[in-house]
């Protein structure tokens, strides 16, 4: 069985609303129906916005066949009534760290539900463009107790205003949770952004935000789909072979990144069974700028008949790279952060924008695992957030994000080769490949804003 747990991060959430939220999530068949149920409920009960979102995400998860549970976090982490100096020993490591305590009984319940869940949705208010303190406390707790490895994780958030930091909030938590071994997902098709992004200030106001509820419902669906794949993949004793592609998007003039990736691949071939490795070095090829063409791709074919279409140009490398990526079970997008900007040769940005045609071709990379890898000169500031940028751009292909691999060179010595990170990625890619062979999902269809599917339609298609 596949189970998805939603965690409510509001300081205004009430534990007594738990059954109510679960009841509405169990009854709703789509985002619109959920909205109707909440509206009716608000006539007699006050609900905070993120607990409404938690229910919307769970309704989506349930529609994908998942069992559901909801736990508000605020009662789990009450304000501490003891002073730090009164605490003895380290029996409760988390409570030493800040001004929140842990309710042991509620903690037991959370750990029990978390242990039985394959997917987790964090539903949090946006506070200063980030998650709440109680939501943060959950991330700390999960890290200390190592409770989320191999779980699928998505975020939904609500702020009082449009562009109030919902995307930054979601991206921060997604990225940090990758480092705890989760499989990261966004809100899935049609928009494939960074989870649920909702607007609402006063209690209950998020109910009027169709877009926020639809992206949240989609996040629940996406978490349930991928947690099903991962759970099925973990069960398969003999995993299928997997193809891993290292996509070198940039390098130094003397090819430092290429040389290191070559050595990593050579080492991985010696130590990893059942994996085929390919390196695509974009630095060696020409990639033209995206034309932002409205018709791209034409009738499901990325090679358009349009006389200006650059994809037909034999000097443009996109189509070759696309074919290699389409056969990948895992893609590691490699970058470098050198000390001297004059040393950097990059194809990263132009390739990323050209991947629009791949996305528009019915999400060709759907459910493919990916991660960033960055080779940093210690302290360099040319490209310090490569892997974060990779997560943000590649999740838009309806993919699955994995923990990035960060390498640091200090005074000429590389502190970690990245071999362990590559091995971890290979393991995850084989789990996803095995799971995909077991779980039938609907064929992905590109539909800019999902007209007719609960999203606001009639908007410009040129994205
Ligand atoms: C401390 C604090 C910080 C906030 N920061 C933001 C913010 O950065 N952006 C925003 O849009 N709303 C911000 N808000 C508004 C809340 O995100 C918004 O009211 C939300 O609906 C609260 O969720 P809840 O009803 O689940 O408690 C903030 C609210 C508080 C209390």
C-alpha cells in the first residue's frame, strides 16, 4: 500500500480539525469539489489556510490511490516552558536547539505515521519567503532521526499575497530535503512548477484561490504517483539495468570538469553493477538560442517544418542531446564553479532554454531522475548555486529530483571525488527504473495551463 502523510505547518492549525480535513480529503474527487466542501465547512468552523491546503493535497493523493493521513505540527512542537539552562543531558536533542519543545506523545504518533508513509507533503504558511518555525522543526527532527530517506517529498505553501514567497518557500524545503535522501517532486502537469502556491491571508481565505488549490491538489497527486513508483521499485529484488547520463553543461577552458567526470565514470564502471554511463559534453557543440516559437514542437515532433526551425540545422546539437537524454534513467547535470570567470565556458543557460521543446513534446523526461553536480573551487563565487538552479529548471520537465553532488577543491586538492554521491544516485535511478516497470501511469500530455483540468484556462500559450 502507498500512503501519503500531509504535515500542517501553521501556528494557527488546530489538532481538533484533523478528522475534518481528512474527511473532506476523502470525499473530494477533484480540486473543485474539495473547494465546495471547504466552503460549506467554513460556515460553521474556522480553518487556517495551510490546513485547507493539506486537505487539498491529500485529496489529490487519494485520487491516485494513496492512503492518506494528516498531522498538524504546532501541537507537536509547543513553546518551551523550560529555560535552556534548565535542560540536562542530551536526551532530547532537538529541544536544545531553540525555543520549541517536543510533545512526546504527539511525536510518537508522528513517527508512527511517518514510518508507514511513502510520501510526505509539507503544507506550510509562507513566513518571510520561507517555511514556518514549526515546519522547520519537522525538517530538523527528520534529519536528526533520519526518518525520510527514500520517501517522496513535495511542498505546498500559502502566503497572504501573490508573489509573497510561495515559490522560494517551496524550493528551499524541497532542496534541503533532497539532502535527507528524499525524492523531490513539484506539482506535476500541466505547469510542473515547485508545488502548491496559494494566496490567502485571513483564516479560510485560500478557499477562493482556484490556482492555489489546483497546484496543491496536483502536488498531492504527484507525491502519490512517485511514492508509488519508488515503493514498487524498492520491492523489486533484482533491479533492471539503468542508463546514467552525465550532462556536462560547462567547463573550464582546460577541461577540468570533463577530466574529473571521465575519472568518476571510470571508477563507477569498476564499482557499480548494472549501470551504463554516457557523457554528453555540451561544451564541444553549438547550441542555438531558443526562438520562443509558439508552434514548437509541431504535432509532437520536435523537428518542425518551419524554415527558421533551428532544430533542423545539422550544426545545432539539441536533437542529438535530446535523443541521448530520452533514453536515460538518470541525468546528472554537471557544472563548475571556478575562481576566475574568464576560465568558464558555458552552454548551461542556452541548453536549459532549448529544453523547452523537449518539455513541450509531452514531457519527454517525465519521471526521469536527475541531480546537479558541481565542482567548486573552494570559496569561488562564479557559479555557487549550480545544483539549486538545476533542481529548479529540471523539475519543470515533470521529473524526480535527487540529492545533488557537491565537490570542493581546496588549495589544489579535491576534498571528495563524488564517487559515493554517484553511487547513491545510481541506486536511486535503478529503484525508479524498477518502479516504473511495475506502475502504470497515464501518458503525459503537454497542455500549457491545463485548460479544462481545473486550472485557469484561456491564457497565453507561449511558455
Ligand atoms: C510571521 C509572519 C510572516 C509572514 N510572511 C509572509 C510572507 O513573506 N509572504 C506572504 O505572502 N505572507 C506572509 N505572511 C502571511 C501568511 O503567510 C498568511 O497569512 C498565511 O495564510 C497564513 O497561513 P495559515 O492560515 O495556515 O496560518 C506572514 C505571516 C506571518 C505571521
